């Protein structure tokens, strides 16, 4: 059962607080188009998932900052579907003029590529120009407050006694969370009932409503509910415990090192977008992510600034595509 998607007051407050902390003096940047300033009209940032999840939080944060800095509206458009593939393909086919950007997660840009070989109509290396890496986040295994187990050991024990009974939500089919869930099944020797969703927003709502039992999800999407004791937290995907949830063990300390991963988010544009525009946007993101207050606030929700230059972002994307293709092969995961 999927319920209407609404940002919690806590998440909305976090986004507004982050954006407010980053307000600086408006600056304009040179453009190759007749010497006029970029942008000269509203810019659309496509988020290829529904509202309420980490990708939406990140996209709106970036949009608010760039709007303040560059003096034109940066409007977020949620274009979800097919694990982020629909919105990502839309931007790949958009005009390369700097007025349609994509704030996108690791799923559509890396982990889904080997799972959806016949369905994906874009080429990450050929159809996009990278602008910057934005953030990476901690994954947390969250559970319904009514789930009878209260830690990873209890989850595994319950799942073994009740094969196929544990309902595991997938925020996006083909995402890093999907692959982590599949890897958990292999390493723990359990069989879960995997239930796909179109984003973290509806997944978390169903988790709180006890319509599913567990969810491998990004910490920013669940941390306020965990703090309010509306969800349980079993483990995090970082090598060490995360300071935002210091009482929650890491998979590494639980002896499950195969489950170490950090979903990431990048800002890209259609291939052919003028280099001058890409450079302007990259520099703005660098300033945004180097701000001490930004770092502090991102850390409080389990996220980390991860700015990289355009070249470094391209190299990072190439590495991640290869890495997750190997993981897909290892797990044997297939999507019909």
C-alpha cells in the first residue's frame, strides 16, 4: 500500500535551514552567448524521483542555493518512474543550453545500468556532461516499530524461521539499496519478500505504517523518524558508526563488510552544454559544499559534502559504473 507523499516537517525544516545557511551575495557569471550573464531565465533541475526522498532533498537544497547566487529561479521538477530512469533519459534528450539540469543519484547513473541493459536508452558517458559531485550518504537498515526483531541478529533469526515473510521495501529497483538488500540476502542466508517503490518518500511512509518490515534507505530520508522512535535502526553501511546515530552499529563491526556502500548524488547536464556554464555551476557547488555550516548540517542528517571537479566527477562515474556492474554479476541479480 502506498500513501500520499508528504515531506515531514522535520525534513522540510532541515532543507530550509540548510538553504538559509548558504545565502550569500548574488553573483553573475560570464556566458559564451553574446557576453550576457548566465542564467537569463529560469533553470529547471530535474529530480528523477518523487518528493520526500534524499534525491529530492538534495535537489531542492542545490536549487535554492544556485537561485540565491545566480539571481534566477532554479525550479525543481520531480520526474519519477522506473527507478529514476525516466527523468534521467528526459534530461539526456534536453537542449544542451544550461537551462535543464539533472540532480541524480547513483542508481540511474551506475547501479541500474547492468540491470536494465535493454531498457536504458541513454549512455552515461556520451549523453551527459558532469558538473559536480554533490554529496554521499549513509545507508541505514530501518525497521517498522512493530517488527518483532530489534537488531540485525534478530532480523536474520526471524527471516530464517519465516522464509519469505519479511517484507523489504526497495526505494528504487536497480538502486544501490536494491543491490545491498540482495547482498544481505546472500550473506545472511535469508529469503526476503522484496517490494518495489518509486522512491524513499512512499517507502518510508509504508514502513512507518507497518505495511513493510524493513528498508535499506538513505539516512536523510529516515533519521528524523528514527530519532522520534517512529522507526527502528539496525545497522549503517559505513565502516565506522555514524555520528548522527552513534548507538547504531556498522555492518563492518557486525562482520558484514560486503554491505559497505555510500549512495552518491551528482549534478549533470546534457552533453554539449557550454563549458563556461559548467564551470560556473561547478564553482558555485564547490563554495556551497566547503561552507563549515553546510558540512555540519549535512552531517546531522547522515550526509557528507563530496564536491569533485568536473574531471574528477567524470573519473568517479567511470569507476562506479564498472564497480557496480561487477557487483550485479556477483549477486546474480536480474530484473525481468
